C-alpha cells in the first residue's frame, strides 16, 4: 500500500515545477531533518521530489502518532 502511494505521489510531484516543489517543501519544513534542510537549495529538481515525499510522509506519521495519543 505504501509503495503504491509513493509511486502515485512521485508521478504527481514530477509534473511540478521547481518553485512549486520548493513551496511544498516549505509547507512541511519542520518535518525535514536539519541535515536535509541545509541542502535543499542545492538539490536538482528531480531530487526535490524526494524531499517533498519525505516531508509529507514524516508529517503523516506524526499526525497518525498524535491521533493515537489522543485515544
């Protein structure tokens, strides 16, 4: 299931421009580890897709964890 999600998400991300990818990264900036934050601007556009995917996955995992704690 996660593999299918990642494949679909990457297809969508690959159609985005560099400014759109950077905007998506900024939306979840706090989800990226510090070492990745420091190198974002130096990455090729196709690698930014992976950064967005990683940030979104980390965000989803954190949200899922918060929901578990509340119940």
